[in-house]
C-alpha cells in the first residue's frame, strides 16, 4: 500500500518507488539522484482543429499553419471539450548541495520547448554553463524534470493529452510532493538507497520556482494560480507582450521527430527542430563573443521533440493575473531573444507593466542579460546571469 500524507486538507498518495536506472553522479558541489515519479492528474482538455503530423512535409506544413496570422490560438479552435485523466511517469533529477544554506531552499526548475531538463545542467564546461551546478554551489537544493512528452518522461498522445493544463497540474503535483515531504521520502527510497545525502530529510523550508521559455509560461501561470505554494520565482526567457511568438513556428524549422531519428521514439504529432531552427530560436548576440561553436554544437545535441498540442493549448495558461502571488519575482530576459522579443528585449517591458500581472508581489525585478540569446546557460556570460538571480533571491532571504 502507498504511504499517505496530508497537505492543505487533501489526501495524497505517495507512489511506490520506481526503479530508475542508476546513473553516475559527477556533480562538483552536491549529490544528485535520477528519479522516475508517477504523477496522477485530471484536468480539462480539448480536441483542437490542428493538422496531423506523420512525416516531414506535414511537419513543415504544421509550422506554416501555426505561424499563419489568421490561425486561431484560442477557444475558437476547439472542436470538442474533453477531460484528460491518467498517471504518467515524470523523469526528474533531485540534487542536494554539499554545503547547504542555513535552511533548505528547494528550487523547482521547469524547462521550455525543444529541450529537456538537461538544459539546466550542462555537461559541457559545467562550471560555466550548468545552472544546477551553480545552484548547488550557492547552497540550494534543486529539482529539475523532463516535462511530459519530453526526454525520459512518458510520451503520450501529442494532440489530446500533452496540453498546457495538464503540464501545469503536473508542476502543482510535484510542488505538493515537495511541500509535504513525500518527494524527499521518495528520493531516499529510490536507488541507490544507501546514498547518505538523501537520508532523513523532512521537507524544504521554502520553495522557489524557476522557468525558461515555455517552462516560464508554466511557472508564471503556476505562481499566478497557486500563489500560496511558492516563496519566490525566477522567470527567464519569457515575458508576455506583443512580440511573444511573433517570429512564428516556422522559425523552429521543424521536421517529424520519428523520421530519421532513431533516438526519438515518438508517435504522431511530435516535431523537432533542425539545426538551423535551434540557432534561430536559442542562440543570438555577436557570434564572435556571445557563444562558441562548441556551445552551439552542444545545444544542438540536447534538442528534443515537441508535441503540437502544447502549442494549440498554450492560450489557456497565458496572461493569467496573479493576485494571490505575494512573494518576490525576477524577470531575467536575454538581450537578443528572438522568439520572445523579436531579437531585442531592451525596453520591451517595465516593472510597472509587470505589476499589472502580479499586483501583490513583494518585489518585481527586471534584468537584461547582455549579448545573450534565448538559451541563457549556453552563452558565454551565463554565470553572470546566474549570479543576478542568486543575488535577487538572497536579498529576500531565499
């Protein structure tokens, strides 16, 4: 029988521990475990009027369809309302620092489209480009996870299952597990069970939510909807405004994920960027100084497929007002983010505008990361950006 725990009046079931493959942990400033976490959820869904994608031509046609100025990205594109319900395997990595802060502060980091959780944990020059390594060095615990449909998490139906409402609920469930201590219990029991760093932990004192790109869309919606479940947030590579997504999905230069990609075992409706698409969206600034060829090649090696239902359903969580959020939030924007700001994030928004989203936030900080594109950790000045966020959190006791 699964263990039972109570949080906020709700009864949660602690799932049986999954036997995730043991992987070598080579982190410099902490200990990490790979976890496979069963997450159950029931949310509102929909059947959308979007093209099927079963080959490269249809993938390109989907990109054109999605980018066409008259294509609806709202409820008018719904053919039928549905309910999405089930249990899905979410692959995650939980890390504890060697030299922790006085109180355990857990960061929950959510990645964006076309990457998985490895976005946060570069194995190429990790001392300069791994956010996980930097967070551990600062004394934070950190949970990264592959969103549904991505990486080593489950890859369900791309049209009617992997939708924005479900992904938001998965983030909530992971947060509840962290809040009530069942996440730490789960990690302690997972192999290798003898790891001393994971023994006898209760629950984090505070939780900070961090996002990138679509992960920031989810994080923004999460703190707006469930403000009492977070103690602070860092929003990177995203701000709601007139240029958001104006480059269009054609800029991703997608092909069908299952075509010629034996490592991408995906069903119908999953698309993946070609190399030029990764450059279009994720790398920017002066190529002589912003990033190296090696960083670009590494960024291409990390690419992951995306389910098209995610794009069709994103409107459901965009632009949510966050009156219940009463904590600090930082917006860290890459100066030359092509997808979010059409290549120039300077003067794209202001603290006053952001206050309209989070009127009760205790502090709103807006920073621009110079000479940087959408994939902040994969540019030369990544550590400076990491420090901007750590300084902000530190000022608020986080």
